[in-house]
């Protein structure tokens, strides 16, 4: 039996919200991601796991700042010093679209860091490759379209054909590996890829054709004993209550508001041939996101309605808040943005998104033309279309005022 820790999609340099920490100089959002990473590394050491699999996407792109490389390196070196074999897959955010360029975690390979193995190409790892652990690993890091085209000698081929070729070739490779695998040893598949039927953090179904999409049957093959996936940020088991578990642990922190309601995890698994026990560990220090939407239907008590939509100061504390509200454009001067921001001051960051509505085009009653209607009749239609909540009494008074102005103007022109 192998004791395994599996996590993915660290994206530790996603500093898209907030300010910098005055002591470390790091963006505080980066520190959020590093807190989760610290929790995962400590769990691997405390639980005395045999193997750590990171299923890809260390950073937000393949050119991380040296400071972020240092912070990632410090934590992976803790696993190395603890003697824990660690497999690092390259994800789509870790590699260059240009063939031959170095990837974002190249230094662990270049420096031959003890107990750390970088997997940047499809590989079948046997116990000999895994420091004599009694397990075998089928590894599928992110496969780029350009890389496949270069390796297969394809040029000017349409993307759909390339992805079909990729899918077919990957299936053939995995089948060959499974046939060659030792049937007495547990077998793990790890991949940074989409699987058909999986869900993103914002609940959209994975769309075929956007990248290589693995068929669900491939990750549910009973010859496998655990499937360690990365790439999709929503935590999920694609083979619930069946063998093998096919798990996306999800990202280690909320990346954006598409993940506002998602809990974040890493996974501990006891992997044996034909039997695997999985434990989901929820990460403890995830920063809350609050997403608020308000649709203002009238210009009465606008600021009270907006302020009432905010949670209490206690609930706002240290959260990332987005308030989106829609309103009629002419109500803009009524909105007290300063008081709203003052109320949201306890939040870590407050985003106010204003969406003024354009007035609908005024339509004349069927069968009538503007040329056949008086100015006051046209004005009355306008009041009804643009101010649905205007009392009839007020509308009548405005029409009478308009009529008197028109009459006075007309009499002035005659004298």
C-alpha cells in the first residue's frame, strides 16, 4: 500500500486582488496561496506520506518572478529534505507555446533536486524510477497542440484534427502502458488535462475541442487504482463510489469570483491494488469571497437598498467583495458611492461594479404616427415608458405644465 498526497493548480502568484504585506513585500493574496501551500506541505510531512503528486500549474504563467520561484522552491525543498518523493507535473500555465523553451519548474530538473521528479512529457514510471516504491505511475503532463504537431510532423492542420489525433494517440499510449504494467502493483494515472463531463468552478460544462479532452472511460479504467488530476479548479471525484477514484482536488485558493462558493481541498489516499481509500482535507485558511448583485427598480431609497445588501461588518472583515448593481442611468447622481465604500471598509478588498441601464426606445401605440399626435400626447407616452413608477397625478401635472408652456410659446410667436 502507498500513502499518497495529491494536490494541483497552485497558481501561487495570482496577485489579482489586494495590497502588499509590509514585512515580506509579497502581495497579500500571494501569501494566501502560500498559506495553503504551507498547510499541504506540513500535512505531507506530518502524515508521513510515501508520495506527493502535484498535478500541474504552479504559477499563472511560464515566466514567474524570481521571488515567487523562491517561495515555491522553499516549500518543495521541505519535501525533499523530508525524503518524500515528489512528482511535479507541468501544466498549461507552466509551459511555453514555443517548442524547446524552458518550463516554469525547470530548475528542479536542472539541479537534480533529491526526491523531486519533474514530469514534462508522457512517462511510464516503474518502481525503479520511483525510488523503489511499490507502485507504478502513468504520467500525462499538459500536451500542447504545437508540441504534438511538431512531434507528429503535422503542419497547417486544423485544430479539430490535431485534437482528435492527440486523443487517439494518448489513448494508444495509455493502453500500451497498462498492458505493460505489473498486475500485482497498484497503478496511478496522473494527468493535467480536461476530462469530458467534468465541471469548472463556475459550473460550466467542459467544452470539447478547446484543448485535449480525455474520455471518461479512460480515467475510470478498473486497471487503475487512483487517478490524480489537475487543470480544473472545482474539486470533484469523476468516479464517485467506484474504483478507481478519479479526482480533481481543485485549486489551492480561490482564484476569482467564479470560485466564490467553492471549498478548497487536498487529498490523502491509501492506494492498494484494487482498493483505494480517499480522504478529502479541506484547506483551513481560504479567504472568503462575497458576490452581491442588486437590481434597483426605482429611485426611492437607493442608498439604503445598496447599504442593506452589504453583510455586517463582522462578516465583511478580511473578505474580497464584489457588488454589482444595475440601475437607470439618470439615477447616477443619487448614488452615494463614498458612504458605500466606507461601510465596506472592513473588507480586504471591495469592488463596486456599476451597470447603468440604457432607456428602452419609446414605442408609439400601434397604428399611430408621431405626426398625428400632439406634443403633450407624445410627452405622456415618454413619461410612461421612462418612468414606470411615476404617479399618475404627477404625470398629469407635468403634462399640464408642458401644455401651458407650449401655449405661452405659441402666443408669444403670434404677437
